[in-house]
């Protein structure tokens, strides 16, 4: 992890499978167990399948999220997703799994792009995918640096999802997804 985070100022992104392969290859080489690259790949894929199955089954969506998305769709507000995620195809899979894919247009995922938030590169990819000016984008997220400061630096309108009230100093914040509609009206 430390090695990977040292690349690209800590904003380069890879995949969980790639990290597993790297770890297993390093360990196999150090142990002298004779694992071939094919065996390393096979074991990395086996671990990844178990990880993803467990992760996917443990995800949930708050009841207010589909309600809010329905409201925004009724108001003809286009939506997209920008996510730091290390499983290729994982975000579209989770959106489909939870019946939310129909609400979203562009989906920009860090492992597909190679850069994670708050890198300018992922935000620029999202702006390009949206096809609008940055100031027309309300960027909602739950992490101060990645989802508030980063989008603000790119000219977007950030809105911090802060259900625990950890950042009272931030005026542009909400405690519930139901509050997004009011921010769009205001």
C-alpha cells in the first residue's frame, strides 16, 4: 500500500486484483515456493472473487437515496457518479444490484481512469463526461478533501454529505440526501 501510495502523489489508482497480484508475487519470490506467474494470478483471482462477493453482499442503500433519486429524475436533473473504487466494473455492478443504475448517466471510476479523487484528472474526466461547465455541477460527496475541496478547486459547486455533523465549519453541507433538492432550488 505504501509503495502504491507513493506513486503520483498518492492519487494514482489501481485495482484490488493488481494489488493482490503484486503482494502474492513479492511473497512468493521471497518464500522461494516456486509459484509461477500463472499460479500467482490464479490465487490472486481466487482471493479477489471472495473479497468482491463479500463486499457486494454487505452493501446497502439508505431508503432516502432512491426517494431522492426519483425526485431528481422527476425534475429532469441529470446525474452521474464519480467514485474512488478499485474493482473494475464494481460501481456499475453495485448500482445495478441495488436498482439504481437507471438514475445515472456518466459513471467515472478511479480504477478505470488510473487517478483517484481529489486528482484534477478524475474531476476533469467527470466534467468532460457531463458535457457542461464546471459551475453547472453540484458535486455531492462525503469526504472533505476528495468531495468538497477537490471539486471546489475545479470550479464545481461542492455539497458535503455530513450526516454526523463532523464539519460544522462547512456551510455547503447536508445531513441527509433528502436535503439535496433544497440545495438545487436555492
